[in-house]
C-alpha cells in the first residue's frame, strides 16, 4: 500500500496535520475525505516574496500564487507583429526591472527560437519610459532568423511585441517576471 500524500508522525497519538495556514492567518482544515486542496496560479500582483498563499477555509483550499509575473501568447502569420504581453505600470511612480522569456515555434519546417530579454522601465505614474537598450540573448533556427522580439513603451504600458517572418505561421509564448521599487 502506498503512503504517498499521507503525512504522519507516529511519535504521538494525535500528530496528523489538522490545519494549514497561509499568508492571511486563516486556518484551513481538511474536508470530509481528510484533504486540503492546494491549487496554483500566477498574478501580476507586486509581492516582494514572489509568492502568496491565500486561504479559502470554506472550500478546504489553499491557492499558491506566483506573483510579479504575467504570461501571454500570440501568433504571427507572415511578417506582422503580435503583442504577446501588455503590462500596465500602474499609477505609482517608480522603476521596474523585467526578465522576459519568449519561445517561438513554426510547425511546417519545423523551426523555433528562444529569446531572453532583460530591461528596465520607469513610470511617472502616467507615462512609461524604457531605460537604455534592453539586453537580448537570441537563439533561432535558420528558417526563423528574420523573427524578432522587442520591448515597447506605449502610454503607461510595457509591451512585449513579436514580429514574424514572411510566409511563416509562428506561435509565440512569453513570460514576464518583474521587481518594482518606488
């Protein structure tokens, strides 16, 4: 019999876990099947720890959320652009540091590419500015060498924008992580 998923301490008579408490200090107990459900997700919420645990005691659930991140995707058909992520900088003046990873895939050949971008942006609370030239590390198959990913400031947003290649359909996936100081 497997004991996977069962935590027991056999040193005392009542040592099984009775509750788990997340960031909100609310104890979450097990349901009638003795389960506490853990679910995950991601959020653009600024939390310097990079993770939050939110309790839902009524549903016997803890949600573990990776913060300070946004994910987006898109498709280019030909040499057109697709905005993969539009990240709003908010109304508080400050500086953001971004680490962005993008993957591309063209299924006919097949061919692909990978892009890592590090950049810094500042906001007045109403207008975004990219500080200096973003650093990029690019790995591409020969077929998709004309593709590119760039970071654009527009209004009070930072946009991760992909450009495709003539006569190719390319699927894109992007992940943005950030830190913020004001």
